[in-house]
C-alpha cells in the first residue's frame, strides 16, 4: 500500500517534536545555503515512525513473543529524502531469528521507498539485550533530573535537554506517519501506549539546541542524518504516562574511524531512574559533503 506525504504531515511532525530544522520549513527551507532539495522534506524520525507502525501491522502475522525480547532496535541508513507529494511504500522481509551481541534477536530487513526510490534501508530488531553500549561518553551516577535544562556537564561536555511526554503531541506524531492514533492512545479505553519512535524523535530538538548552544551555524553549515541506531526498553515505554519528564543527554561529537566528514553522537533518554529508556547512536553528515560527492 502507498501513502502520499503532504506538507500537513510534515507540519504535524515538526510541531509535535519541536524540530525547528529549516529543512522542514515550508517558508524558510531556501534559507539553507546550497539546499539541493528544492523544498521542505520529511523528518527522519517521522519516517522512522512510519516504518514502526507499518511493521507493527505486519508483525501481527508473525508468532513472536514480545516478552522474550525486552528491547526494540532500529538500524536505519538514509539514502534519500521524501518531499510533499511523494508516495511512500515499505518493503519488509519476513523476520529471522539469530544471535546479536550475546543475545537472541528477531530481525526484519526493510526498505522504505518514495516514488519507488530507496529512502531508508536497514533492520528492525527485537532483542534480548541492548546492543548500544553506553560508554564513558555518558557519565554514570548523575541525577540529570537535578541539572538545569539546556546545560552542559563540565566534566564530560554532555548536553542536557529536558522534554515532557505529551499525549496530544504523540497523537499528532502518529498522524504525521499515517498511523491510526486510537490503536496507541484511546481515552475511552484508558489506553496510553506511546509509539517507540515518539520519545526518540525528541532527540532532534535536543541536537538542534545543542548545536545552537555551541555556536554552530545551522543555515550556512547544516547537517543531515546519515544513520540511526536506536534501542528502546519496551517495559519502560509501556509505563510512560502523559507529563512524564524525559531527560535527553547528548554526548560531544565522537570520531568515526575511516570518515573525515561524518560525526557521531551517543544519546540517552532517562525518565524515572538512571536506567536508559532509550539509547541512540546518531551519525550526521555535513550537507556540504553530500554536495561534493
């Protein structure tokens, strides 16, 4: 089945996640120096939510016990963009069982297409273990809830952005990805099940605010997503309720071996305890590097 993206879908995603990146702005996309996209484009996490909810429907036909796999993992590589008017279609292979980093996992290979051209390729996995190691880049033992919003930890250089889980925003985010919101959030049924991508989508605003805080020029030197590796604790996700506080910690830029241009950030989201709700490895590429290829 195909779904046609409109600017309305982009606006719903931007407004529900506080993503103020000009790449998605219908009036100011051309402020970006040498923008090759000729108009606004869809958000990366918006497309991730489309993948999540489409796979959720497909997984109903697979006999997999979700309790065997506490972590939901997305490994996504970006190969193109989606513009208003483009038609989306997700191809997903049947799931396969394997071992991954010391634990069992169930994996679906996926390919998201826009107008029959590849946009995102990768895997959606259910995993026994969290495959993303939270190393020394994110210091342990800090109560981030006591730190000021938009502040830097002096010892590690990590940036803190505080967000809140808002049911109305999650509904709009689902709408931006063509999902039926009542399957996740239904007041008449007293049901609140935030989609996996929603708390992780708030990473975009955290990365943008960090960039502004260090003086990065988002107009002259914009960055684009190269890849995402995302892992979320499904038990914690299922316990989230409206207005829960989400503390997002973003590491300084980390070197990527063999790459002169790409940069990586390790990001962690904490809710009620010092145990990650989600962990993420976000790889960014300067737009200028893409233009020079």
